[in-house]
C-alpha cells in the first residue's frame, strides 16, 4: 500500500512540475518593444520611435496604437492615417515608425507619454511609456563674460 501511495505521489509531483514548467514558458498574446530613435528634441521638433509588435497567436491580428495626451501631444505616422493601426501575421512581428509632436508644451524637461497598443481581436491593451526630453533652445553662455563697473 505504501508503494502505491509513493508512486501516486511521484506521478502527481511530476505532473505538477511539468505544468509549472509549461506555465513559465507561456507567452502573452502579444508583446511590444519600443526603440527610441530621436527622444531629445526642442519644442518645435518631433520625437521618433520604432515600435515593434510581436504577435504570439496562431491567427493574424490588427493593433490600434494611440495616446490619451492630446491636445498637448500629437502622435503621427507617415503616411498620415487615423486611427493608427498595424496588422501583424500569426507568430510574427511588424514594426512602425511613430512621431510624437509637442503641440502645446512650452517648458523644458523630461516627459513620459503613455502609448497604448490594443489588439482589435481580443481587446487586450498594453501600456508602454514614451520618454521625451525637451531641451532648451536658448543659447548657452560659454567662457569668460567680462563685467564693467
């Protein structure tokens, strides 16, 4: 009787180990990777990003890309389309180049704009931050500045 219980315990333990291993390797429906191309800009420039979407599903999917920071910031793609979408075949990846324009931002500093990527087939939304540094356009004073009394 003890041998049978030991064998059952070992079989259950092996099944639990196998299940935990499989769950550890399970991927999300889709993943997003953002590469900053131009992230240090003046208030008159556009920041640029390369966004890659990995579709880990067995069916093709279309993804909507948007921000909620309008009218301070504008998200664009060339050629101009609205809404911004990207179709990704099954088990593959596609990239899109995005431009982020500070429409009504007048101060210098670091900003973080939330980028949303939504699967149109599952309605799942992933939120990724876009980092932008707005630099001053005022000329810097370098060297010795003479003073007259």
